C-alpha cells in the first residue's frame, strides 16, 4: 500500500481519559502521564487513552499502534484502525481508549504508531514498582 | 540618571471583574462584547472499532525486524514524500539503522531510539545540503537522493 505524502505527527500523548464533546467534537485530555507506580506486577491499568494529532492524512490509511516492552523490545499487543477519506486540509485526530490493559513487569513501555507499516512516532511510559511498605 | 521610559501597570487580585457590556462604556474597558459563535472541529467524529491483538505472554513476538520503513521526520518545516527504507542490524547491545542509498546511519539502545536519532541526522543533513551554495559531486548526489524523499512544507 502506498500514499503521498507521509502523515506527520503533531502531538502524541498518553493520558487517563480522552473526553470528546458531543456537538463540537472537541477533545479534552484528562491526566496526561508518563509514569505509573504499582506495588505489584503484573498490574492492570483500568483505563487510559492515547491521543494523536496528525497532518497530511490523505486517502485511506491503516494506522497501527504497537505496544512494545522496551528492555527486550518484545511486542505485547497491536491494534489496527483504518481511517478513510479524511479532509487533507484539516488535521486528523486519533483518540484511542484502552481498558483493563495488563502490564506484566515494571520497565519502560512504548506506544509506537505506524501508518501503512511506516513508522511515524512513539510515546513512552515508565512502569515503576513501588514499595508500599518501604520508607 | 533620568528614566528613559515610563511604564504603567495594574495589579490583579484574586476575584472577578465585570467588563463593560454593550452600551456601557468606561475608559479603558471594552465598549462592546462580541459573542463568538460555537467553536468546534470541522470534521465529524467517527468512531472506529479496532481489535487489540495480544501476543502470547509466553511467546512475546520480537519487534526488531530486519528492515523498517521510516516516516518519523518530526519537523513542521519538512514533509516526507515517501518512506525511507532502513536496514536494521545489531551492534552489541545497540540497534543500528542505515539508509543504504544515502549512506546514512544512526544507532541507539532500541530500534525507535535509533530511528529518532536517524531522523535528527536526516533533518540536519537536509538543511546543511539544501543551504549550501556549492556542493561536490558526492554531496550533490546525496542531496538529489534526499530531495526525492524530503521536501520543504509549503507555507
């Protein structure tokens, strides 16, 4: 699959929640974060969102989000979302909401965005083991 | 020494201030209030349902391919016209990506780290060559390769 030009990422953020206002379709990002503390692993993150703002989205593009554990670069999960017939003069927003996502171990995890298998951008979060009983 | 300029300022305190409304004028206050129409995205919201495919916990798939298509230029002044094919290799603990046609490479702790550094190198190389007034044959050929993939974004 080919396209012209390559979409360009203006912003990519991880947050607790993405609210899309009915009527205006404006997005509000609540609780932008890059670090999660947990007393135990594996841990389930009940809800979080990934917001991406893109330029130059023309025609039909399959966006792919890959969730990768960085220390050994293993792929935890992958999702694909086809976007069709966008107005190229306007930025495109992806608001991805995930629920009950299980993280196996502490460490850095990355959300990698691809468009038609072309790497575009990444956002990283750090999962930290927190000793609740420690000083 | 006499002051060369005088400034006036106003301290704001917590609380609220009522601005003058239509038909009500005060010196220094707005004489009319313009009510903006509703602001919103010009594109309708479209919900797309996508499946999240988990890889098996016991057999995580390696995400270090042998080649990758690069599109992460991350420069608002530039636009990538077509993806750049990168060869991926390991250098001890580090990952190296190389664009064979342009003889340009970068390395990092992870694949995405290496690609981010490659993007930085590509941007500086493009600006350096595009701003040069005289290029030798090798650098002119490199600029020709670059401009097949990278272009300035129209203002």
